[in-house]
C-alpha cells in the first residue's frame, strides 16, 4: 500500500492555478494527502514547522512528499521560505490554531539557531 501511494503521489500537482473554484479542489487534494500520508499531520491549518528527527540508519529524516505537496498547495509563500527538506509543516484540523507565516517563522527563530 505504501509503494502504491508513494507512486501515485507524484501525479498530484505541486501548485494550482488560482480560480474561483479552487477551494473544493484544495479540500479534495488535502483530504487525499491526509489519507495517503500516515506520517504527516492531518488538517489544512498550518500552525508550525519542525525539524525532522534522525532515522534508524543515522541519516536526517526528510519531509514526506505529501507534506511537501500540502504545504506548497495551502501555504505557498511559507513553503518557499522554508526551503529545507529536513523541516516539515505541522497542520491541524482546528482553524483556531492556525498561525500566519510570520508567527510560524518567529517561533522557529526563537527555538532554533539555524534560520532558513
């Protein structure tokens, strides 16, 4: 199943052309990505970014393709600023937890010495 979802995740567009009908399409893509990526947080409201841990083989873990695609779709400006594949985006289903890009970046800067 994992190979199946990884293979077909490459066919999901990295960006959408802005139209008046994009919200239902974004919702559908987000729901699909939530179902196919068991490692990524569910939801469409971004509230943080985090450095991924070290894998069992000792290498730095990378952002999943689904997390990357969801961030590029839902938060394109933040996605461009966080140009580090070892950092993942944290999403939730609770709209009240959503943060603006500056809040997320300021929290990252407070907690980390390495800036994007």
